[in-house]
């Protein structure tokens, strides 16, 4: 009977650890899937990969230009 209680204790610890690390595991699976998809697109449809990189770079440049502008022109320190 004691062996079953020890087994249940270990299973409870394993489930608690899995619940704690679930978001990291989900992120790892999602990023691995996106990486595999990007490799597949680059191998079979290189023009589509080039368009995607071009769009990504233009969005990145647009966001960096937006960050350089101040939102409001008020001076708070006097």
C-alpha cells in the first residue's frame, strides 16, 4: 500500500511540474513549428520567402521610424 502512495506522490509532482512548464513547452513547440514552416517555404517557394522577408523588413523600418517621433510635444520638466 505504501508503494502506491509513493507512486501517487511522484505522479502528483510530475503533473505539477508539467503544469508549471506548460507555457514554455507550448512556446518551444510553436517556435519549432514556425521554424520548420519557414524552412519549408524557403526550400519550395523561395520567391514567397523573399516577399516575406521584404515585408518584415519594411514593417520593422516603419516601426522604428514611428518610435523616433515623440507622441506629444509637451515638455514636462520645467
